[in-house]
């Protein structure tokens, strides 16, 4: 029985780039809105939370439903369990638990900073100046962002150091990314490939 082809670094990178092209316009629209002066606090918080929720839905929801984001569909790769069976909501959530936990925390800390700022200051500052002031009011915000950045680099490092190109989130969720469609008899009859999971 032949083993599925694991997704290469470049395919995964290409998928991530395409996903960014999908997500960035939304994030840019939120930032553009938040750069306007005089925006009420509740709008700033609501748009940040909505941006986070959409990102979570895109990554967790699509993986849970299809095992793929739009980027993975375009590059013909798919997330599956370590035994090559389809993943569900639990695995999709675990894969992104650290990333969205940290980014969600940054949203909460930013909201707290907005509550601490005088209303007149919020209304007169633009996005970048406001962000600088929030970081001063909530010292924990920058460390969270630094940890999130370090997490992204560590994911890349770990992916490059193992045969199956598994990132840390794959080890957390018990998943692996393979090329699609599956080749060999396992793709036709749906038999489990668990016997092949001994590959490190």
C-alpha cells in the first residue's frame, strides 16, 4: 500500500500566501475604518472582535468542514488526522488554539486599553498613534504580540525539521498535511492507513 505524498514546504507556503490574499482585504478594511478619527470606542472594539471571529471561522471552520482553506484547495493539499482520516472541529480547533488564543488575548487587551483612554484622546488619535498609547496603558500587549510572532517562526522551523513537514500545531492536533487527491488503493476503498503512521 503506497503512502500519501506529504505537502511540501512550498505548497504549504503557497497556500498560506493565497489565504493571506483572501484575509488581508478584510483586515485592511478594518484598519482603514479604525484610522479615522472620532470613531466610537464600541465600534473599534466591535470591528476588532469581528475581524478575529472571521479569521477564526476561515481557518477553523473551513478546516473542520473540508480539511482545507481556499489556499489549500488551490495548491491541492489537505489536513487529515495522523491515520489519514478526515479531521473534525476538535482537530481544527486544536491546530489553531495557540494562534487564535494569543490573537484573541491581544484583542481583549486592546479593548481594555481603549477603556482606559480618555474619550477625547481616542477621538483625536489616528490608528497608529492610538495603538502606541494603548501599548503604554497595557504593558502586557506587546509581549503577547512578541510571543505570537515567535510562535509563527517556531512553526516554520519545526516544519522544516521533520520528514512529514508537520508544524507544531500539527503535533498538537495529531494532524498531517498531504497532497490531494490521495493516490493508491486507500483513496478508493477508504481503508485506514493507520499502519503507516510509524514514519517519524
